[in-house]
């Protein structure tokens, strides 16, 4: 199975989200908030896109498991 553009975007966003949560857990440092501002519209957009990407990755994982 080849990954399309949307797959790669979702993978990257899920990695960004995972790294951000790791930083929050280890150092209490929110990288997204540091870059875009605490709960700014841009930060909220990133958080929502990461969440949507996680749901998409669950769908992709189920699709891949059928092969």
C-alpha cells in the first residue's frame, strides 16, 4: 500500500502532537503554545488538526490491517 499526501500530512501531525504531549509531560512545556501563543486561534487550529489526524490514522490503521 502506498501512502498518499493526506496520509503523510496525518502522520506528520500525529508525530507533532505526540512530541508536544511528550514535552508537556516531561517538562511542562507546550511547544505549540510557545510558537503560536497560548490558546490562540492558530494553536487551537493545530490542536484540532492533530486530533482529526489521529482519527484519520485510526481509520488508516484499520484499512492497513485488512491487507
